[in-house]
C-alpha cells in the first residue's frame, strides 16, 4: 500500500464518500423493492408486510461501511477505535524520528452519483470499495395442490354465497320500502316503492356476489388454511 493511500485525511475522505454511496444505495433499493412489492400485492396490507420484512433484513445486515476501522487507529464513524499499528522493531526505534508535519485541513466531501465511472489518476487511489447491489424478484404465488378437492366444495360455497346475497337483498328492500312507507305513506307493494327498493337491493346483491366470487376463486386457485365464507368469532 502506498504512502498516499495511508494518509489519514485521504482515508477519512474515502470513508465519507463510502457512507454517501451506501445511503444512496439503500434508498434506491428500498424504492425498487416497494415498486416490486406493489406489483405483486393485492392490497396495502401486503405491501406494508413486505416493507417490514425488507427493513428487518436490512437491519440485520447493518451498515458495514460505518463500522469499518481505520488503519491509523483513528475513531470511526460509529465512535469505536480502529486497529492500531504494531510497535516498531528494535532497530527502527534507534533511528531518529522526523518532526511531525502539521495536519492539513480536512477536505469537505462533495456529493456525486453512486454510478460514476472512476478514472485512474496518479493523484488518486484506483482501488474503490463499492457497496453491493441487491436485486429482488418475487415470483407470483404458484397454484397449490389439491385443486380437485377444492372444486368439490365450490357448489357449496357458491350456494352459501347466494343465500347470504338474497338475505342482504331482502334486508335492503325492507329498509328502503319501510322508509318510503314511513316518509311518504306509500304502499308496500307497487311500482313506486318497488323501483328504488328493488334497484338498491339488486346493487347490494351484485356487490356481495362479486366480492364472494373473488374470494372463492382465489381459494380454488391457490388454496389456503381456511375455507372462504367462514364466520370468525375471534
């Protein structure tokens, strides 16, 4: 290693640039992971779970650049002391030591993109440490086995969904018709109370059947520990 590369001021500057590149690296990869998670998730709850998983594993990796020890024994960015150089040999101790030179002012780090192309120069050390780049690619959920068994339960599930939908439609019809009868003293049967009440009941029935069909179709394709349309008390 050359004397220039062992310069503490130069090493401090390189550590600052490494920390800047490390922060930009994590911000870029977290943004890419969030975009990928939204493409492969059904709702915001799944996106939040995947982002918590990403943050947890990122915390396990740690910031290895910020805890790197310097060769000159100076404090690192996290406050710990670096490795100290070995004591000089006996023949080296007898030699007179040169007067220490005053420290030069520490250069201020300048921001630059992480993917800049490094050029070799006689005034710069060509060896650069770049943080690794992780690529996440989550495959869609594969169909689970036992689909034939689940298909045998499909008529029962759709029949249950139909019964619940008819009950929802009846309740909506009763509420709307009763409200019109109470407000305008209209009849319980007839075209005038039937137009709004039947329309609202049909919309409620269609919305329920669409929601139940989505759940049943997903369960038939991918399976799961619980069958759809089961009441959960807790």
